[in-house]
């Protein structure tokens, strides 16, 4: 037991992707090798309350392995770090966590907020840092960084919810003139296709804005493209590598929506590897790595592309810095097809967390 790494798995959160996080965390907790790791589940409820031990596992879709319980997490020494137990009512047991796996999707988790807390606590954690997480979450900032790096992106505009509420007609006219129809409306700071819809005319545009505005103050509108949806998994820190590309083929919906991703067993077909030429595969992998580096990514990321059917042109859609880890998620499936199994992938992500922490620890934090 003494030689096992204590891994805190944080899940849930105050996000529209709360349920997706629960599904991902369940898969990761069950896959962690109990010969190597002591698993400490930590949940965040929709209202923002932090839970540990059995209260945390009760939030998960089904029971997880029984060894993952009866713990209270502490980030380092509370007398030095200023961080006390997450929930003093759970147990008197104190555990200094070796590493955190923040399986949080969307706002208040994938956007740099939890990463900032973990940086303050000086604990290694899986995934991108504060900057990479924040840039990867905000689609407007992300696309501007991609454009600055010379990467091909889909035409887009954005506006604030307050601007639309003040003058809806003006905002909708701008979208119709600059982007046209069909187009896709998205909350700028969310993922898993939550709040995304397709607009084909002014009426559906208004409805799409109303939906997106429920989830964020900033709304992104992208030109609709007739394209194949290609995804690539990226893994690493300073020298990342890319997996084989995969293709998502929606079976019923107009696009790869939330239901197709997480609910419907036949909502989409995943083709792994994607039917691409060797040259296309290499180009996509290289662009994926460049996109990852453009947002200062580390650990992991899934990069999504459009491959236009008529022109064969590749367009970068977005990067997800904490992609889904459910049983049907693309990120682990792509690495499995590339020769890295699910459990080995988790091992590698934990190694990368320690590697990044060691590198950052080299920085001098005092002067004089």
C-alpha cells in the first residue's frame, strides 16, 4: 500500500457537462490499476459542494470498485498550503494526494479554474495547465490563436448575449450577412455539443441563439460546411505525438450532437482509423500537433477537423483539452487503435503529469 500512488479523481462539477464527467470518471476509476494506484474519488456537485469517499461514488452512474472509498483528500500539508480537508464530515483519515486526475468537462473544470487551484496547491495533475485549458475552452480565443499560428479554420463570428438582448435584429442580420445559412451556433465556453444547434433561416437562428445563450454570455457562429468529421488524439508535453485519425459518421442527426455522443448506441458510427490517404493522415496529425502547441497544450487533447467533401480541404474545428473518457469516447479509442490500450493510456497521462510538474518546479519563485 505504501508504494502505491494516491490518485485523486475529481469529477462532476458546475457545468452543463456534469453528466458527461460522471460517465468519464466511472470509466477511469474502474480502469486504474489497483496494484499501482490507491484511488481517491472526489466529486463536485452541481451546486459546487465538494464530496469525497462513498458520497462521491454515489454520484456515479453505477458502482465503482470498492477500494476507491473511505478517504478524505488533502492537497499537501494544510498548515503550509492553507487548504484543509474537502469534507471534514467524511472521515478523520488524511491522505496527501500524489497526483490529481481532474475529469471535469466544460466550465469550472476544463477552463483553467480547477487547474489554477491545483497549481496553488502545488500538486501534479493530469492535462493542460491554466493557460492551455482556458484557451482551449474559449472557442473565440482558441480560433484566434489557431489563426495566428496560420492554421486553416472555419469562418466564424461571435457576439455577447447582452448585445443580442439589446438589439436582436441587428445581431441576427450581421450573422446572416457575414456567415449565412446553414450555420452552427455554439456557447463559446462549453463542449460535448451541449447548447449547439444548426440554423437554416432567421427563425431557426433566433431559436439557436436562445439555446446557446442559456449556457454562456459569449456565442460563436460558424459557417456550415459539407464535410467529413475527423478527430485526432494528441498525447504529450513538450514533444507531443498524434494518434491515427478517426472519423465520426452521424447516423441520424444533422451533426454529432450530445445524444449521438453519449446516449444513443446507434447515434453515430466511428470509423477507426479513418479512410484517408497516407498523405492526408500525416497532414492531419501534423496540424493536430500544431493546434495543441498553439494553445500551449500539455498532457492530452483531442483535435477535431472538417474535411470538405468537394474541395478536400482540411479545416481545423476545435481542440478539447479534457476530452470524454467514456466507453464510447473517441480519445481512448484512437489511442487503442494506435497501439496504446486504455489502462496504459491512463498510466502515461499520470507520468506526463509528474513530468510537467517536475519541469515547472525548476522555475525560481523568489527573487533576491
